[in-house]
């Protein structure tokens, strides 16, 4: 006859067994992958198309990319600050 402890352990193993098996399989697959480390991403190959443009148009493309990065950074900073102030206000009234 099983005691309560064994029933609880059996129930937990039944519930968590499939996710743990999935994670074990994922770990095995990731360890089996052979990657060459320390290879950087060559962004230049994606922007090589713009190399055929005249100099003035290349500057336009560079300006558009720089402004996109700057605006993305500012939007990210604004979102982080809003989250910070919301948490700060929530803790203040807690």
C-alpha cells in the first residue's frame, strides 16, 4: 500500500515528466550541434546592395539607418523609464 508521500511523488512525476523529458531532449540536441564559435555577423553583406549607389544616396541610406537606430533607442529608453516610474509609483502606495 502506498503512503501519501509516494502518491504525491508519483503525481508530481506524472505532471512534470513530459516537460522534463522535452527539456532533456532539447539539451541533448543542443549539445549535439557543432558550431564554430567566435564568428561575427557580417552585416556588410546585407548592405552590399547599397554600395552600387552614388555617394549622395549612400549618405541618405546611412542617415536613414542612423536615425532609425536613434529613434529606436529613444523609444526603448522611454518605455523603460515609464516602466520604472510605474513600478516606483506602485511601490510608493503599497
